[in-house]
C-alpha cells in the first residue's frame, strides 16, 4: 500500500505544480507547519532526498 500512496501523493503534488498552486522549490514548511524550521523543499520530499527520518 505504501508504494501506491507514494505514487498517488506525487501525482497530486505534480497536479498542484501544473495548476500553479505550488512550486517544486517552495519550502515544505510553508505548507506543513511542523517542517517550518527546516529548509526542505517540495522537490526534495517528492524525490525522497529531504533527509527526514521515516
């Protein structure tokens, strides 16, 4: 199930990018308050290179 959820989330995020509602280089903390202290971007989250533990 996790693989399907990841693909669905990525597709939904890319739809928001296409619609101009978010940008891949926006900081994730702008949308997720718990991440506001980090410099993690949406792109890093989607590529799973943010450095966040599971």
